[in-house]
């Protein structure tokens, strides 16, 4: 299972009672974040998506209040995949509702079409900035760890990934950035090579829908292209809620560029 991660770029780990205990402990705080006035700005796509960045008030162990830390056999597997386990940041609480996606605030027609038809596929840490919508490596995440907080229908805005895309994306970015002074890497515009690499991925990599339940976790390679499918009319349920951890590489962009 772990040995295949370097080829596929993702894992779904089986049910772990310790993970379910953590979910049970943090779920009230996650739900409370959705109605917190201080976090209301994270509701977008006409209230069909709660972006919820840093919305979970967990500590560096993942614990909320007196609850358990994020530990267990599944977490041990994730630890084994990476060279170190950085302190955890406050988790994103990502929530979608029926009808997702609607247009995001300020989103162009073309960008909404990409969200609708390509699941807004992206590599984390390369967010478009400014009117030119240029991309730079500004958030060198070590990995992406998803912990489902609620049960949801398989078609209720599931995570989608392009299996093996981390190989293409990572190589393209290394070719561009590895010869740049580390202090200047974050200044390099990667927009063009990133867009071309995405086209290759859409042509060459299988598109896979990933469905997980509370007690299971998913792990994505930091260079993996991924997104969120729509929630079609008629699919039952009221929300799909996932906590995401994206701790940054302790070695910064230099570590982020590495294949492993």
C-alpha cells in the first residue's frame, strides 16, 4: 500500500478507530466554525462552499480542547511516508452543500467553467495572485492530509485526483526552479509551465473519484493535481465536510521541489 504512493501520488487508508475518536471530538467545533461571524467570509460560491481555512481551533497535535490528538495506525503510515512530521496548523474545514459549485466571488466566466468542468483542478500552494493571475510557489506544503468529518453520498462533491500527475507536475516545476537561487524561487512566475503541465495531465493521467468515510483518511502528494466535483441536483445530503491539514515543509521550497 505505502510502496505504491510514489507512483500513484495518493493513498486512502482504512478505518482506524483512533481517527474516528478524533472526528467525534472535533466535529462540534468544526460545525461551530460554519456559523462563526469571524469566519463568515469563508462562505463562497453562493453559500455552497465553506472554504474554512484555519477554521478548526486545534493545537499542534491536532487536539481541540481536551480531546485526543490526531494519532493512530493511519497517522503512523503517513509519518513513515515523509521524513518528518511538522507541528500541525489549524485545519481547514472544507464544506460543500447541494448545488456546488456556483460562481465564486469575482470569478470570471472562464474560471467558473474550469471549476465546473475540470473540478477546479490545481496543485496546492500555487495560488493565482493579482489581476494578472500569475502563480508562484508561495505555500510549500509537505503533503495534504484529508480527514472526512461526515458521511456523504459518493456523488456529493467528492474529491477527484489525476493519478500519477505528481510525477509530471513535479518534474516540470523542478526543471524550471532547481537552477534558481533558493531565495528567488518564490518570485518565479510558473503560470505558463503549470498550464502546459495540466494539459499533459488531463491527456495522460487517469481521473479518479476518491470517496472516504469518517475513520478513514486520504493522503495526497504535494504535487498531485486534484479538485472537487460538482454536487448534482437530486443527490441526497445536506453537506460534505472534510478537515484538511497541509503542514509546510520544514526545508521550505527546496524540500517542496523534491520528488519524495
